[in-house]
């Protein structure tokens, strides 16, 4: 095997024949990839900020719960929302 073949094959180690990953990424207990979860977290924070500006309490609670759930799934520290009574 030449160096070029080794280089090209190295990127394909974690893939099966169909080009999809063999196993689920470590740490996530759902069917989302880490990048998808981070994207969802960013959107949830955006939704929370908009609801806060609009003083929409039910939507603030909804987004706060989504934020906490995604943070837990990602294994990062979970925020508290004392203004909403969510600890």
C-alpha cells in the first residue's frame, strides 16, 4: 500500500460499506449526533431569549426545559432558571 492509499483509507476506518457510521457517538442517549444536539441547544437558547424579550412566560418555561434536557444529554452543566422556578 502506498502512502496515498493509506492516507485515503484512514478516513474511512469508522465507516461501513454504505458510508454510514458503525456505532453511535459516545455519551449521547438519543439518536442525534453531537453536532445536531449543539445546534438544537443554540436554537433553544435563541427561542428562550426571544420569549424573554416578548415577556412570554409559557414559552420561556418551554425553552428552559428544552435547554436543560439537551444540556443533560450532552453531559454538560445544566443551567438553572431561578426567575422561572426551575432549578
